[in-house]
């Protein structure tokens, strides 16, 4: 089959079998009010604020109280995203919640969020792929919209990772935090991408050969991590999939205005940028005051860029994540959402 030509906006059009594209209409993020500074973590693990910051780029993180529920934060992020997109809850066809820390073993989070938002006719599914969950859910949402099966999808990334963190571990105690972010996905004409935005190809990968590098067992219930190996795999794979995703969109790295990586660790984000020779001003680095929020980190990064003015209408944005499993991926969107 001949190579499909890029559209006028530089983004590859959907398959000829598809009659429409998909775009993100809005983004929103919410965080718990409780702030845990490095000094508190350092006192537990016998290190210092500077030791933590040098290794992670984190000064503080948000942590949910014991009486706060993930479903409530996912719902609030979704409510704000819907309001910004001008979409009512009952109009939703599908609610996807990317998470690995749902409140209960069952029910899943998505049905609770759908009910709270009045999305009574929507399907509701949790998506689990560790820190790549939000990107995976976005790929599923785009495919459902492009195929014409649904018209309006709420995609939420929400995790309370502090609840599966060993707070006495020098490897993980300073990294993980809690939060939620959401986007609304609706149909879009690829020919109007500069005005209405678009979601280009999203490439998803997995490699389960070395799960012991980053994992959590039911017996212990907390994340175990080989920091050096995780760093190496994350940098190598996110750098590689960035190139793959940009090429799949029919673009060059220089065509991308903004790079919104999973905020796993400040050193990882900077190392990926250096590997690709990216201008730091084009790379979102917002982990300093949030910590690693897993599935919530990409929508939070998008919302942070919206607030600081870098997420402008028509901007091409590279999204990429790496998580346990291993899972990783990357994709290019053109922003057409609200400011």
C-alpha cells in the first residue's frame, strides 16, 4: 500500500477507511491540597533536600489524605474538562479512566466517574498500563471516535501512587505522588487541524522480559524499583519512540512546538531532551512541585503548559510515557482546545 501523504497541517490523515479524525477539546487537572516537602521525606530516609532534588528534580509533592478517594479527584478533573469543552456529562458516549490505584478492587473507577458526571448512557472502562495508561487510553479514545463508534469521550488519568509507595525506601519514597487530569476527545476534520486540532498516530509498545526492574506485588503492595535500570530504559525508550511518533505523523523534531513527557523524574525528562537535542524551553518540566503522579502526569503537564501560555491553538505537541511492565509509547497531537 502506498505511503499516506501528510495533510496540509503536516499531520498524517486517518486511514482512507475512516471518514473523520479526533481531537482534544480541553484539558484540566486537580491536585490534593496536602503538600509534602522534601525535608519530611529526607528525615525518614536519612538523606537531605538537596540529595533528593539532585536525583529527582522534585522539591515537594501532593499527597491525598486517607479519607480522600481517587474517584472523587478523577470526577473533579473530568467535570472541569467537560465544562471547558462545552460538553455536558449526559452527552458522553464513553468514559475511560487510566489508573492503577483505583479505590477498590471492584467496582472500577470509570463507572463511578461516569455516574457522578451524569453520563448514564456512556460506556465506562478503566485502562491499566502503569505510567503509560493515559497515553493508552487516549489512543483508545481516538480510535473509537475516528471509527464513528462514539462522538464524545472523557479520558481521565488519575493515580494515588503514594498509597502504593514504601515511604521508608531510599529508591522510591521521594518520587511518587497523587493527582488527576482529564481531556475531552471529539470528532474533527483533519483538513481543519490548524483550527480544531487533531490526534495523530499514537504508537504503543511493551516488553515484559524484565518485570523485576519495576513492579509491585500483591503480597507487599508497594512499588519496587531498580532506579539505575529504570532510568536507562526510560530514557532510551522515550527518546526512540519520540522519533518514531514524529516520523509517523509525517513531521520532523523541529516541527514540534512542545514536548510533554510523563513527569517520572526531572533527570529523565532532561536526559531525553538532551538525547534529542531539544530546546529546554520546548520541553515541559513541571515535576518540581508535584512529584511523579503516574497516569495523571501527562494531562497535568498539558494543563501546566496551557496555564503558562505554551499550549497555543495549532501547536503540535509530542506526548510520551514510560511505565512498569515495561510499557511505553508516544504520539503527536495538534492542539485545538481551550486556553
